[in-house]
């Protein structure tokens, strides 16, 4: 993600078809308990839910930009991790019209941003089950603890959904914590003349009765905060990387002429990043370029980052594309581990500046070292939820990586970058996982480095 000034930071006719044939999962002989409310994240303790692991989301969404109304159905395929009498989903604002579990009506209770479903029979530990939730309303904007806006943002000619860290609950119900990744099928219906773009690879667009429907598939696991929808009047182009990855780029028609030269570089930049970080981890790629002001930041939404035109620069584009390896494929175990996203992406910017702009990485390090904002707190221990996207997470996070590079040498360092992305491909990882990985792979005890650069208070002596 890039925030603010630095660049800081219809359906109804088809819903009945989603009432599924019962799957073998519920048993009258099981006595379960409700899944936990929240996963006890250090900064968002009630985010996510316990008792199950989502495997796939099939989302059917219709949106009317003129009225701001969304009608949706979420079919959630999951596996129980305990005997379940009930389970919870995160959903903000929208009205639940009904739900089923394995084809049978389920009772629905609502408390704030949590929806509790109670199936007719308890679900056995280890059993697969499917829940369908039908919902409607005008999705809302959510204010992040740092004051930025996320969730469902209405734009000049449509809307864009941005989910970091909690905003995806504004447009679909789910287990909204990065530790529970899943694959996605998203079917989007909008008025004819509009385009709706999301993650993954699109199918054929079909227009009937004044509405256009497209189904997109994300076949690799994705954290829900990386799911996006962009609705507007877009120009859509396609290309391929040298490795054959399809690239789908959508630019708001009012910015296409200005954005097109940089957008056309996405395949080249992905190939350049792959040389440093290893093979691109997904089966599709691209970017969505919105109008300036449609969002106040860029976000690394999986396979298709969203960037407003005023932030659409080579450095920021590289930053968001680097996140496809670090943050998207390798996602944070908790929101405390954000520096593993942002420090790596910031370091990718430094590498780009060296290779394409003649600015040595050491100069970028020195500039970050001199910036007082980068020493407000240790990057691995943001003091509050409002700080998880603060300057130390970016700038000092990148400095941690450069200190590792200095300690182990270039050959070992770039092997670490590639190996880390491969070791945790499509999974999640923590800071402890990273420090242990570095020491195991290099055979070096780097305790002093971690204590000073990753966890230390205040600025150390200049290296």
C-alpha cells in the first residue's frame, strides 16, 4: 500500500440457484460449540472468526452506480476446524436477507459487524460445508484507524473497493483476516456502458437487458483484504509478460492517454522483478488506474493493484507490483507483520531507482536513515493499529533488509529474497518466521542486527 502525500497511503434472479444441494458435513450426532468471535489479532482482535477455514468464495454482485445499491450473494465453501454449532462472518453495514448452510435454511443473528449463522444441525470437525448469504444495501466507506478511507468508495463514475486492513467486509461477508486465504470466483453485473474489474482472470462479458455480466476467477489463495472491485468507464487492454502471464490493465477513460505509457510497462516491470524475486506467483497480472481523488492511496490488490492517477509513477507502480510477491503471495500472519509487506516493497523501489534512475541503493538508504519519521517506533512493533502503515514500517523496514544485505553479501541476500518468496508462496508468515529463515539459510547469528534495526528504540549510529 502507498498512503497519502508520499504517495502515502441482477442478482436477485440468479440467487435461488445458489441454494445448494446438501453436502455431507452436518450431523445430528455432533454436539458443537460456536466458533470464536475474532482471531485475536494484536491490533484488530475481533477481525476474522474461529472454527472454520474458508477454501473458496463465489461472490455474485450487482451494482448500480446511479443509486449506489449493491445486491449480492456469497457462497462460501469452508472446512470446520472444530465441532461447530454456529459460526460467524464479518460484514459491515449491508442487510442480510437470508442464509443457508448445505442447502438448509440457517438462522441469522446480527451484532455490529458480525453475522452469526446457526445451521439446523451441528457441523463436525473436519467436515466441508457450504454457506450462502444473500445481502443487499448501499455499501459504506470505513475509516481506518489512521484516518484513511477504505471499504466501498464511490468514485466520479462508479466505485472502487479497497480492503486494507478491514474494508472488504463493506462489500461481502467473510472471514476477513489475512491468515485465512481462499480462492475466488466473482461474478459482477453492472449497467451496460460500465466495466467492472476485479482480481484474477476474466471470462467473456455478456450484455443482456441493459446489463453486462463478467465472471472473474482467482485460482491462487488470496487474503480478503486484497480483493477489489472497480466499477467505472474503463479502457481495458491486454498483454503478456515474457513468461506468458496475461496482463489486464484498466484505465479510467479520462486518464488513459496520460497513463497508457506507464501502464504499458507492467509486463516489463514484472519481468524485471521476477529476475530478483523469482517467478511471478500468480496466473494473471495488471493494474487499475483510477482518476486522481478516487482514492487517497494506492493498494496492492492481488494481481491487479489499484492506483489513482496522481500517484501513478514508476516507483509506486514497482512498489505495488513487488507486493505481489511480498504481501500478496506471502501474506502477513497478523497485522503486526506489515513491515514484511512494506519493507520489501520499499526496497524494490530502491532497486528500481538504482537500475533505472542511477540512484544507488546506498543513497536511498542514507535518505531513509536521515528521515526522522522513520525512527518513531520499531518496524516490527507498531504501537497501535493506526501505526501499521506508518513511516517506520516502510522506510525502516527497507533499512532492515539493507542491513541484512550488508551482513550476508549480495549473493546470499538475493537468494534470501527469492527463497523467502518460494518458501511461503501462497501462504502467510510472521516476523519470527523471517528472522529464523534468514539465520537458518545463512548460518549467521543476526541477533544484534534484529535487536538494533528491527526492534530497537531510536536511531542507531550511522552504519
